[in-house]
C-alpha cells in the first residue's frame, strides 16, 4: 500500500510467528509492546474474546486501532474502547468489511427508505470464530449492514436459535423492527452445507437483490410507462411492468478498501466509515438477539415468562 511502511506483526504463538515471518519475509516482533512501539497504527485480528485487552493496550499507547468485528464481547468492553480512543485522540475503526462489498457499494445510489429487508448468511462449519455465538461471528455483519441501510434505530427484537456443533448458537434467525417502521429478517448459520450471502431490500421505488458472495446485484423498478394504480389492466406478468437495472461499482478487494479507508481516516482525508460507536451499536443489537434467543429457549423449557 502506498504511503506507508509495514512495521511487522506479533503473534502469541512463537512457532506460528516464525513460520509467517519466514514465508512472507516480514519482521515478527517478540512482544505486543515491541510492535506498538514500532508503528503508528495497529490492525488487531486476535480472537474476539481478546479484542478488549489487546485493543486497550494499543489505544492507551496513543496508536490508531483497526479492530475486527465484533468490536468486543460486551457493551462495557466496547464502551471502554470507544472512550479510550476518544481520550487518546486516535482513530478507532471496526472491521465490518461488508460495507465495502462491491454489490453494497453499487446499491447505495438506489436505496431510499427501505420497508423490508431480508438477509441470509449461511456457511459451512469452521473453528475460526467459534469462540462466540453465530450471532456475534456471522450475523453481526448483516446487523450492521441492515441498520446502515435502514438508517433508523432498532426498537424491537424477536429471535430464535440453537447450538448444533458447538456449545454456543450455531444457527439463528432474528426479526428486527426499526423506529421508521421498517422490518428486517436476518438468518445466519455456520452449519450449512453451502455458502450463501444474499441481501434483499424492498422499498416503494423497487426491489434490490444483492449477492454479497459474488459482488453483483440488480435493481428491479416499475417501468416509467406503467400506471401503478391500474396494473391489472396493463400487464399479466411481473416482467411486463418491471424493468431490471444492473448495479455497478468499481472493482476492489473489500479488505484492501477497508484498510484504505482506515488510512484515509488517520490522515484526516475522510471520516471513519465504521466508527467504534457504529461497531458498538451493532454489538448492542447482536446481544439483544442473543438475549431474546435465550428467553425463547427458556419458555420452551417451561421456564419464566418472557419479560415485558
């Protein structure tokens, strides 16, 4: 990447650090303190359960921090990171990489007051990320995306989910209601046979269909020569009154674009795309979903009634 130099990396596993250093020809720092002292900004890609501890060390040293999603495990940890970044006057960006997906970037100009959003994110099992529930591992991508698209606070959550291969939730479905009146349904699974990453957005101006896996999308809108008040007299099939509009955005690797935006924010050239506060809000909704799933499971077992 132009305009920066790579200061190296630190891995708590010495054997892994040596292997990466040899393979890529980069310096393996002997400690986190050594890495922090050698750079201006750090990308923190440790397990979620360590985001708070590692992130706080970086921020207290006055270094800019890019931290993978979710920002932390608890809201208290998230608030501590946000406050520490503000106190140090440094950039804190959260790795909600789907914001940089080509299909999402192409859809932005066509989005206007969504009424209903449907999201499906299904993936085969992998140990990576399994230290937290699928809501925090996978669904949180779509929680952030949907909230950003709708642009309104979440006012109600209803969810179900079950563990399958791990001790935490492996598949979950959530229904979110927003202050604007919009509704979203989000499904996430890490025990599926095939990968699926699709987002469908319904609004008065039309229907947006996005395939996040391939980075392509389509906008279906009413033809200008059709009177929506009298469709039955003008058409007998959907194709007769709806026109497809292919969505296009410049190509770009989402992870690269994400880091480009982080550096741009550090240089003061642009605002942070996914701030610590935005990451905190996505986490808050995710934790509400987990809480509702636990309450639903308790009711099924004949436990306490759902709280008002």
